[in-house]
């Protein structure tokens, strides 16, 4: 079976332990970033279909690696998230914007 997709680091080991063989290639950060962005779309689609928290964990893993390749550690990304939450709020209040209008 042909996959041609980004995988987690231990997947080849898991495949071999199951009695199967696999071919993998290690990509440069630049090439892997393209594949991770595809993987992000795949994981998001899987979450939207299943609504599984497990899929959210996969999305986070992909996001953290994308951030690292783009030069920001997990801690730095979390700091950016916290700064935005402080400045603009989070999503705890379940607010839904209907429209805006200019003040008279």
C-alpha cells in the first residue's frame, strides 16, 4: 500500500514489529513542512468527522512541529498564544459575532 505522507517518528518501528516492511525517506525541514501542512489538513478532517479528542492531540503534535520548523519552540508558541489570549481573550464565553455597524 502506498501512503506518501508525513508520519510520526516511531511508525516505522511499529510497522516492523507488526511483521511488515516499510520504506521511509527523511526529508529536509523545508520539504517536511509542506508535508506537515498537508498532514494538518488530514488531521483536521479526521477530527471533523470523528469529533475525537485523540485527533485534537494529533493536530497539536503537527502544529508544534510546524512551529519548530518555522523557528518557534513549543514554549514560544504557547507564549504567543497566551499573549493573544491576554490581549484579545480566549473562546471561553462561546461568543458568536452576528454583525457590526458604524457608530452614529
